[in-house]
C-alpha cells in the first residue's frame, strides 16, 4: 500500500467516524425533543385533571 492509498484509507475511516457521530448526535437531539414534548404534554394534562382550588378543608 502506498502512502497515498494509506492516506485515502485513513480519510475514509475518519469520514465514516464523523458520519456515525453526526447520526448519533441527531438521534440524541430527536430523543431529547420527543422527551420534552411528552413531558410538557403530560404536565398540561395533569394540570387539567386537578380539582380547582376552592378553599382549604380547615376553613369552615
């Protein structure tokens, strides 16, 4: 293998690593976004399920 072939092979390997890294980062971004949306939806739904505050039970 010549120096040029070796350099080209290393560039291809680095490009593959970078592509995998970018794909992983994109997956993490999507998962964070989904988690955020789900958490906010759950918080909104739980707020509507609560009883409205009328007065504390110790007030007669």
